[in-house]
């Protein structure tokens, strides 16, 4: 096990770093929703980027949602990339533990 693997597994044991949980009840990517709900909010603690997750495929580790970065954009999100991302001071992306789910169009 490399240092990076150990670091990732240690972060994943903390609630703010468990990005997607079974209890989120995220629909699969191929589910048609008339009004997608952002059930999970992730953010970069040292930057201004935020990800609102509305659907997820655990097989491909791909999510769908709204990304608020340089501009707001709907699209697919590579969760492996987010898990491995480290910001300016080495901090990983965090999950907003107090997020209340709401429709993507309300964000």
C-alpha cells in the first residue's frame, strides 16, 4: 500500500470524506427524473468549486449533477478524480454534512 493509498483510505473513514453513501438513495444515471434533486453537496475547502450530486453509477464511479466552478454547468462528474483531488494546502474535497437536498434548478 502506497502513502497515497493510505492517505485516501484514512480520509474516507471520516464522515466529511465519505462522499456518496448508500443512505443518500441516489438514483442511477439512467433514471429519468422530471426534477433532479441534489442530494449530496461537495466542496473544495480551499477554493470556490462546489459539486451538487443528483445521480450516481457505482460501477463507473460517475455522478451527474451541477458543478459550480468557473461557471454553473450540468454534467457528468468523475468521482475518482474528486476523491484523488488535493487542493492548495493538500486538503481533499469535503462533503457538506448539513446540506438539505433541493432541486438542481433551485441552486
